[in-house]
């Protein structure tokens, strides 16, 4: 996983967990964000663990090498965020994401993806993933994605978003975004939608539009309500279909 440092290996076995940590905890301060790492490569898990443990507001509650064990651990440990690989033996990441979304809807799943995952990206989104992160991103981007997911945002690498949108724009079998009339959006909502399609976070949109972050969040919520979109990626697909991106 380029960009993520390799640290000490995880405990021998398909998965590790700390049973003493049933989820996010507060240790003399604000609650930390509990993270479950799911990847069949031990070296990747070790690197992501080392990275997350370097941040004082993150704690790794467990690791799993396959989707079935990931679901089992998540039910016991109740992590805030799951970093999910898609290619794994046995139960794959899409199936595990679907189960987690059904059983633990408050737990946020961020998919770790490579460039051979394009056929799996939109199915992972449909299964309940809240964001996508390329495995070769900078370490800081991983920490940022976990934090954003934990507060309800949909983090994604811009290049991954383009891949998801490109596939979803042609394969989407849900409600056709083109049925949503452009006239329903205000001028500000048009601009926010265009920035969402460009992969910008709420903070970045606020800076670009010289608005408060709270105001941007309100615009995003209004857009989701008006279009029936459950997440930012669906909004990005809508922008592509209505020619509002770019």
C-alpha cells in the first residue's frame, strides 16, 4: 500500500482484536474513533494499523483478513469506521459491506481500492460503502478519510470518484437522476453540486465558495433531500447526468 508506512506485523492469525475495547472510548478527553481494518494482506494491515495508531484521536479496535470475520468482529467491537478491502478470499468486501450496513447501519465503511476494482466500486457503493480511498494515497489522506467518515461525510479520492461516477453513470439501475429537474436547484446548490462532483470536501467547498462549513452542509443536505440521494457519490452521478460537473 504505497504511501502507508509498514510497521510491526499484526498478531499471527487471520484477525486480531482487543476485546478490552468494545468500541470508541474516552480516555481523559474526547472519544476516540474506533477503526476496524479489513484486508487479506498482513503487511497492509500492519501499515494501516501503525498509521492509525500514530493519531491520538484514532484507535484500532481490530483487524480481519476476510469479510466474514470482519462482520463478526464488528458486531462485537462496534467500530465507528471500517477500512474495507474488496479482494479477499471467502467472503469478499462487497458482501461484508452489505452485511455491516444491514446489521450496523451506524458503522461507516470506507473502501480501500486499487485500479483493478472498477467493476466492484459501484456495487460496493450500493452495498452501503460511504466512501472510497485509493491504496496509494498519502498517509494523511487515510487519517482524514477516517475522521470524515466518522462525522457522517463521504470521503473519497478524487480519482476514485471519477471511476465510480464513470461506471455508475452508465450502469446505475436506481432512480434515474435525469428525472430530477435542474430548475429545482438554486444557484448555490448548482455550484455545490458541481464541487461535489469534483471530489471536494465540505471544508474545501466552503473555502472555494467563501461560505461557512455549516452552510455548505445545509446545501448538501438539501440536495440529498431534493434528489433522494443517500450519499455524495449519488449526487456526483446526478451532476454528471445533468451536465453540471466540470
